[in-house]
C-alpha cells in the first residue's frame, strides 16, 4: 500500500506585495503530497487584505489543506475573521479541534491548535506573582488543554497527526538565541501528546531553529518554518 504523504510548512508570511510567490512554491504539492498542513504565521500581520492574498495563493492547491494560525495572524485582532475567511475557502483552521480524512483507505486524524510560549523542560514559567504573569502562563496552559481535547476527540484513526505553531520541545528551537527560547514554545504541550499518542508533530515559529527533534516519549517533531524546509516538508506516514 502506498504511504500517505503529508506536506507541511509554516511561517509563510503572505502579504499583498508577495503575490504569486507562495503559489510558485506550491506548484508541485498536488503531485508530491496527499494533504497539506499549514503551521501558522500564514500572514505578516493578520489583516484581511493579507488573508485574501493568502487565499488567492492557495487556489492552485487541490489536495486537502488544514491550517492553524500563528501569533502573526493574531496581530490585527482579526483572527476569528481570518479563520472564517479560510474556512469559507475550504481551508479548515484548527483551534483545539480535529478533523479526519480518509486517504488510500486509511483514516488520518489531524489535531491542531496554535500553542503558546512558556519555556522548556524544567524551566517552564510558573503562575506566581503578578496577574500579568499568571495570565501569560494561563494562556499557555489553555493551549495545552486544547491539544489534549483535540486528540481526545480523535478516536479510531490509523494515524494521529498534531499541527501546532509554537514548539512543544526544546530540540527544534535550538539555533535561535537562547534568551528567546521561552517565547518559542512550551514543553507542557508535549505532555498530553505523549500520553494520548501521535505519529508525528509539526510546528513552526522558530525560523532559525532545528528541523527535527523528538518529544520525551519519542514522537518525531518537525519544525517546518519555511526558512528550514525547501518549499515544504513531505513526511510519509507509516
Ligand atoms: Fe510565529
């Protein structure tokens, strides 16, 4: 049986002045993959004009396409409108939710959420002290709950795939300045994923990080920021 090919890329940062550029990068994706995952930061500032430009760039993509938003897509406080525009153009946007596709007789489940900052391993920031800091920590904890809920809803699939914007592991942010690691992801995201299981995890956000890593439980993690992959990564599920 043919392997299921998952294409993934993030941090594509489409805006009005990049017209045609991303479409060119996607030219071969219909032949090279069975499904395309977009790991957030799809625009520069999350404006509706940028979101419209993004939709236009994706018109040539004929394989199922699933997205999560990134921090850049929230910058104009129009994330709901941006997500709705994508959804109305047949690009589901996951936010603590999941979807199942049948590909070559196999069920592939995609669970996704944006994720958030917070830090890694023994150094995740704790909710102590000022309210502002607690709010920051709680935003990260909520994203961890969301990926747990999305994975819990994925029952009886052959493959579970996790799509995030922020990193769930330190491995794939290495290469960025160490001072900003805590803003690139949160190790607590990996906890429910390791417990509930997944075949692979994709994220972006750390443009100068490392392409491949693993969760403590051994699940492969790929940073698919466009700076680190050639157009997009293609991963074969097996
Ligand atoms: Fe980002």
